[in-house]
C-alpha cells in the first residue's frame, strides 16, 4: 500500500482553486430570478492530470465532468483504465471463474470483458489495485456492464470493493440493468485506514430461487480515478448565523466527523446544535455485559455506559453548541434483551412484566438524564423522549405501533405518557421534552399523533413536536408541510424539524439544482410560518453532514444533503441558506 505522503505531494502540487464560492448573502426578493453564476471557479489546475503513475492515460473530458463533481474544484486523476481493446486484461476471477476478453459484444470498440462459469453471485471479475491506491483516499470507479442470458428481465449489478484479502467488503455502486443492454455502474469509495489489500469486483443480484442468477457478465470501459478536492466550507457565510433570528440550525453527526478536524470545523462554523446520529440511542448506552453478569441485581436498574457519546458532548460544550438528545424511548435500536426476563438474549425468552419494564424505563431515563446534566450541564437542551410510537397500519386503537414495539407489548399504550412523566421528573427544568415522528403530514398518522399528544400537553408533560422530515422532492407539498406544522403548534407545542433530508438519487447539475430549489421552498415555508406567527419553529436539523454519510443510501446512492463528500457546499446549501440565486420555482 502506498503512503499518504504521495497523495499529499500530489495535492500540494494541484493548488486547487477555490475562488468564486462566496455567495451573496442578501435578503430574499420576489423579483426575476438572479442569474448569478452559482458554481465555483471553472479554473482547473494545469497539473490536474499529472500523475506519478506513468502508464495511466489523461483524465478524459467525460470523467472530469462527471456528476458528483458538483464542486468544480474536484480533481480526478486516472489511476486505472481499460477498454480491453488491447485484447488482454489484468482482471482475474474472484474465485475459479473464466475470464476472457471477447470480440463482438463491446459497449465501445471491438472488445469487452466476459466472466463465465460463475459459482456465486458475489464471484465475478476482480481487479487487484493494492499497488495503485492509497488508504484514506477517495476513488471514483465506473464501468459499463451487461448481461445477455437467462430469464430475468432486469437485475441489479454491483461494483464492490474487497479489502484485507476478502475479509471485508463494501459496495462502491450499483445499477439496475435491463437484460441485453449496457448500463453504467459508478460510485465513490474511500479506502479504509489500515487496509492491506484492495480489489474491485463485480457482483450480481442474489436470487437463489432463480437458476439464472449466475449468468455471464460483460464489462467495458472500466475506470478507477483518484479524486481530491478542498472543502470550501470555511469561506462560506455561516448557515446558523443566517437563520439566527428564526431558529437554531442543527446537524446529525457521528464520532468520526468530530475526530476529523476539517469536518469538525464545518460543523462548528455552520451549525449551533447537533444530534448524535446513533450514539445516544439505547443500543449504544445499555450495557449488556454488566446487566447479564448479574441479572437479578440489574433487573430494575439496567446498567448503562456513556462512552459512545461523552466526547461528543464535550466537543459541543467546548464549541458552544447545544445538543438535541436523541432518543430515550424507541422501539428501534433498542435491543430485545433489554425487554426480556433476566436480560436473556435467547430469541424465545419471555418478555419482562409491565412492572419490570416501567422500572427499567424509569431507571434508564433517570441515569441518562442525570449523567448528561451532571457532567455537561446545559448542553443537552432538549430530548426526543419518545420516537415513532404511531403506526396506524398495526390496527391498534389510537394508531399505536405495536407489532414491532416491545415497549407497547410490555407496557401498553401508556408507555408514552410514562416516558414523559419520568423524563419530566428527572430533566432539569429548562430541558425541553419532545415527541418525534416521521411522515407527520400523512393525515392518518398526524391525527393519531395529535390525539395521543393532546392530553399529555394538557398535563404539561410534552413541550415540543419533532417532525423528522425525511422527505422527497415532491411529498409533502409545502402547503401540507405548513398545515401539519400549524396543527401541532395549535396544541401549544414548540416545533423542531429534527431530521431533514430530501431523497435525491440524481447527482447531475440539474438534479442538484432541483434539490436546492426544494430546500429553498421548504425553508421559505418555515420562514413564512414564523413570520405569520402560526407556529414557533425553534430548530431545523439536517440529518447528516455530507452526502456520503447519509443514512438514505442503500442499493441506490442518495445525494440528499447540503455538503458533498469533500465538505464542499452544494447548491442545496444555498437553497437551505435561502440565497437569492436559488429561485424557489
Ligand atoms: C438512523 C441513523 O441515521 C442510521 O445511521 C441508523 O442506521 C438508523 O437510524 N428516524 C430516526 C433516526 O429517528 O434515529 C434514524 O437514524 C432515522 C429515522
């Protein structure tokens, strides 16, 4: 594996231009669209394609204009390319497959690669790039892929990365292919620190019931490019300062981002609150080993540990940031053993009684609140006390989630009120208590939530409503969004938008511009509500810092957030900023 210094040298030589990123922070106007050039400098360093790897061709025009380079300061350097026209290949089988360069089926030119005699869906063509890549460096990989045989009319084909001699693997990208047609598969990947070997390989969809899932696979125009870019975030006006008269601006983060100086600087510059994406959830706080070591002793007072998030709270404290506590009582990311008699992990172990679970709930809430309030007073300024208690489809009266909720199954619907009762009892007086849920604008869900919350508000147990807001490009309409927010506000609840992201798999310039407009419309809606005084929206949190860390990506890669993987502000940043250059129509 090559060393980081090589990369540093290359980066140093490139002098990526960052000029032209500053946007007009002026106020919104309703006049004609502003035609301000929205992207950064078009200047490309002369040496952008210089490389110490002699046999590698120049970066092609197609590659340098790749969607994903939405910051113009992203520099792509080819480290491997093959169109197979030489009739030979460096690819091997991942197992005992037959690999051939064949004539006649090519995407371009005369030749392409074929793998046949496959033995598993995850065995295909493999290219070892150990000698070409560097750890902690990002790469863009693309290829055209095709299958011809079999009965399956379409199937997903993946490029994956296998590292440490097959011990670990990650998905680089995938594409849904139509039988007989070439499709482009592409994706970005960072080589993990400590990797000792790296290979890229193809995989087809696993459909064991279909004998055709081991069909031959064809590939053409395979690229691996090193990608590098500077973050422009430090040159940008601060997002939270922009919205300071309206609401706090938050971001969901994880420990890796806080440990990365560049990401941490972006977090403190642009956000004044943060939410731990996972680290304050019960699965990361409950201490199984201790509970299981003496189930009787810990039966009513579960053992807990705080190492997953304590350094994040310290970071927040040192940087004058507030934290949204997420989450105390939730059916998900709370292990089943917490709900069983004797903390048993046996899948058939009976659930504990209602009395035991109420005691465990109270103790858990008391211990967590006491810890954060003692060690980091004032830092966690609100809590999502209960998350996602409604799932109308389960058929319970009141629309309660029951099928997959051990809280409901052990305590019944009053688990919600009890959670708020305990939270109120142990929370410092200034700490705000929230109910948090998704798809709040779905009317069945909305009315179930309103019905559930009304009596709790009357009892003074709930202060706020968290609308997660994992939305897409069209749903909800801004009218629906406004209506929903106002309905919760009418109960007397303060409003937080707790997990905003907008599903978007289109990373082209046009796709990202649409996303920016959607963000701007959402922000305009929130401003309008505030200006009309129909709701008190006090926090808007985006669910993730950079696209590559978004929880939305699975089979398909999403580009839903405000920063790209290089910590560069995307157009969506300017939409969220309510910059006049992003029109909202
Ligand atoms: C998500 C995290 O972002 C993921 O990393 C994790 O794998 C699953 O949970 N609603 C919530 C959040 O309240 O806690 C969820 O976060 C997203 C949906």
